[in-house]
């Protein structure tokens, strides 16, 4: 495989960052995950951490170096991440279960497969245009579908944070699966939280990444989204991958051809000391205990 990839998560105007992002690749497959912990629910950042860590670790186990069934992998890993979140809440005896949105994408054999729960989005960009995107599981999207508001108004609508489908909810989430998408040279896949897409239109995102240089283009889009949102900016998180049939031109490209069949490369932010700083009421011992409980919940549902 040959691709360029970039991920970044910013706190925006919030006190803490409840978003989590991760990617992992083997010689023949790559997975990308964005989860947005729901701020109205206690420990939303923990739910997001469990989601991205669970899916990344499942990929590390199962991509040898390909996934046997990418669609089944997405469905099972996202669903089991939901149950891991419930177990974490039970162990901690929380009155309110942590919740998070999630969007994940697998690229294998030049084909992209994706799935999502909530309003974290995926865009497939081709020649500067939005070729495909996920549909939010939200109250505002329902209003769009009914023709009551325009798509352009979603990002600023006062009810845009009302989500009816997420990980950690009472009932098992509905994991929405995509159609398979055959990638072309120069296509860009972008996964993001609503803090990123809210201030930006699909047209702006597509035009900014038309040249496929995600290492330069994504930070510029993050700057623009933060500036437009102002002091009340939500957390903003993005992973973007540009697919290449051959490595050429500007940008930072990765080729997996020389990787060993069992080798994996992962970029995942662990829940730990940075969260202790955001939650000044937590001691180091409490942080360590939370980390152990997260790992226990994940491993219980790992295959």
C-alpha cells in the first residue's frame, strides 16, 4: 500500500479534550478511528478512549496482514466496544454510562469500508469534491431528511448536539455500514468529529484537500474551523488519508511494501497523565486505576 496520513486532535475552546483518534496499519490494511466523547455524559473521554483503543487492538490481532472480512470486523469491533463501555460503567458503579460517537474506516486491497455511530463523520473526497459522506444520527439530520432545514444549517443549528445513536447508550447501537468504495489515485478519506465539520462545508474541505497533501491541508482546515467557531469552539479531531497508486509529488508518503507480514504501526493516544491534568480532582492512583479498568473492560470483549 502507498498512502499519506495525518491525524490531529485539538481541545478548542473547551477545558478538556473528550475526542480520541487513532490509526493502525499492517502491510496490507489500514484502520482509522475517531470517537467523540459526549460532553453531557460523565467520563465521555473514557468512552471515546475505550472505542478507539478497542478497535485498534482488534485490528492489531486480526490483520495478519489482511482482515478476513473488513465489514464484519467493523461491525463486531464497534459493537463490542459498546459492551466494553457498559462493563467499565458497571465496574465503576457509575450512575450514568459514558457515551461516545464513533466512525471507523478500513482500507484493504484498494477498497474502503466504513461504519459509524452518531455524528462523527467520514468524507470520501475525489478531485476536490465530496464523493460520499456519512449521514449523522442526530435530531438535526432528521430535520434535513424531512426538508425542514437545509444541509448548510446543520453546523449552527441549536439542536445539532442531540444524538439518538451512540456507544454506551441503554440499547445496543445501530452501526451503519457503508457500501464498499473502490479508491482511485489521489482520493482522500477524512474522518472527523463534529467540532471540525460543524464550521466547515464539504465544499471547503474538498477544495482545501484537492491536491491530496493532508499533512499541510488538515492543520490549515483545523485553524479555519477554530477561527470560525471562536471562543466556544468544540474539540476538533481529524484523520485524513490520501491513497496513491504510486508515490510522487509533494507530501509525506508511506509505503508498506517492505513491512513484515506480522508487523503493525499504530498511532494512538493513551488515556493517562494529560487527562489527570484536565481533571485536577483525580490523583495519580485514581488515574492508574482508571487505566487498568479501561484495559480490563477492553480485554473482556476481545476475541
